[in-house]
């Protein structure tokens, strides 16, 4: 029996950072996201850090799309639910430092990629189930990306696909417009972890 693991698809959300306030401090605030590549409608934790000032003892506030969602002394983390694919979520962080207000903003535009696979194997007539892979058989894995820029969905043929099997890049199967991947199982059956980065 051949086994194909659940496919993993990666796409890069558009993330734009902006800094404001207290120029004498340089770049005092850094924001990080977990997960770092959020998907549509996913809950994300944003953390604030500073190498210049102590955020534990000063008033802090978080805004999401212009609305205050949390504020208080030392509140360095907030959770935010991303919007649909292609929608903008603007997160603003503000710290009332001794030298004046400083802050940072992030604009996140999530994207998504789904994988589906099918075994290119024989199925009896009237069989309604999926064609399953067996040893030495081939499966076709197809990526279905939803990447929106400027309000328009980017055609799948214009996207760059990087396919991996068990963590190793398959260069001959990767490239622009290569939205599907054919994988043949070896004689000795072993699991295959197939993923794509778009």
C-alpha cells in the first residue's frame, strides 16, 4: 500500500510594515506574527518588542482597521482574525514612551492555496470512490491558489510553483504555471509528503 500524506500548501501573504513617531529612537518597535504566513480567516497572534524602551511599564494600544481592540500598560500581544483572501487587515501598535508616542503598523493581505490529489490507477466500472495510489503507481497533485492583488485574482499560469517531496525541491516539476505535479511511488512503499510553495 502506498501512502500520500495530507498535502501542505504555502503562499506568501502580502505584509507591509510602517514605523512612526520619535525619530530619535530609530526603529524602536518590531512586530512579529504567529503564524508568520497567515491564511484567510485564520487567528494570528501579533507580538510587539523593543530594544530601545521597556514596553512593560508604559501604556500600549492596538488597533485593527482603525478600531481600538486592546489597550493598557504592558499589553504586548494581541490576537486578530484575518479577513478573506485578498482583503486588507491593518494592525496598528502605539506606545506612549517617555520621549513621545511611537508605533508601528502592519498591513496583511492573506492568500490561500489548496491541494487535491488523485491516483492515476484503475477503478472498476460503477465504482464511486476515489482512485487510490498503490506501489509503483502515479498520483497527480493539483494546486488551487487564491491569490488576489489589487482586487484581482492573479491567473494561476502567472504564479511560480515550487514543489517538494519529503522536504526536497523537485526542480524539474517547479516553475511558472506548473500548478500540478506527478509523483510515482517507488517499488518499496513508503509515505510521501508532497508540498508546494506559491
